[in-house]
C-alpha cells in the first residue's frame, strides 16, 4: 500500500510538471503534438465488472479511443487512449466484452496459443493469483474476431519469458503463435505482446522477420512518439485501480516509471560490476 501511494504521489507531481511545461510551450508558440497512451489489462472478474465499466467511461471522458493495431495520428494537441488485454482469459467474454461493445470501444487481445481452452499454466499457485481462469478456446477466439472493435494479437505460445530462452526457442514462440492464430482466425496477425514484458534487441529483430508490424512492451511510455515506431510502450491498469490512478495513467502521469526502471537497471549493473 505504501509503495502504491508513493507511486501515485510521484505521478501527481510528474503530471503537474508536465502540464506546466506544455503550457509554456503553448505560450511560446510551439506546436503541441497529439499524445497516445496504450493501457493493458489482464483479468476482469465478475465482481469487478461495474468498476471496469466506470473506468471505461472515465477513459472515454479523458481521451479519444483508438485501436493499438493501427496508428492514429490525431490532431495537434489531441489525446488518445487505447485499451489492450493480455492472456486471452475467457472471463473477458462475460465481464469485459459486453462493456466494451456497449461503448463501441476498440481493443486488442493478446493470446498465448499453447494454452487455448486450458488453465493458464504460467500462473503459479504460490503467486496468490486466481488460477480458476481458463484461456479462450479456438471457437471463442473466432467469434471474438468477428466484432468490428476487436483485434487479436500474439502473446507467444507458452507465455515463457523470452529472455530465459535460446534465440531459436524465442523465434519459434513468435513464429508459431502467429501461424496458429492466422490458421484459427483466417486473417493476418500483425501484433505481438511480449510475455512478462521481457525482451531483448534480438527478439525485436526476430519479430520483424516473422512479419509483425508492431510489438508491445509493458513500459509506461506514450505510443507513436517516433516515426515508424515498432516497439510500443503500455501502462498497466487493473479494474481495482483507484480513480485517480486511472486518470493519471490515461493522461501519461506514470511515464516517469520508465526512467525509474532504467536508472534501477543501471544501478544494478553498476553494483554487479563493483562486487
């Protein structure tokens, strides 16, 4: 709880500084670029549906929805928010999909093809997470893909951390999952979400060679900051997030965590060298 409150306070401060800087740029006549934020969820449980619905209403109030699959440049100074989901959990169909359809909000679902119709084997009992879930099966995926607001992407095959695999194993995870989904859906699969958000430069190159047009991390960075962007950052959301947390995430207030993560990794490497 303390860490959560600390992150919230830092995000409020960061957002205020960011807004002050934006106002200064306006005063001095600089063009304000449109901003794109991509959020990602995992499960939406039955008891969370009402809270999730309220979150969607807040997202629509704060920004214009867009699909994370295709670039949406927007107009100067406009704000856009995309919603994505990792893991392809079947509870999404009962608890999240109806609320998304009600609001005609586009979304992208990333699915690990090795667990279709099965329980999510990557979740360990000792983690404390709810493992009564199951991953959608082929028929459910096909039906989901018929909705105009839905896009389906790869979450590899076995949901393993690519950084722990050999280059050949990682390549197989990306290539085979893409082929699996294209066979099931009968359409091209263009996007990939790295399991656990972990990847290296070799994985990015492999994803390009496999035919993906965009891959997603879990770094809370604004999307489409550079031309021809291939790796797109996302910010984690949960239906149990406080309303102020959600607002700041939608508005880019948690972007500071990307730099904090870099500093943490740098300090860790420096410490290892010194030992």
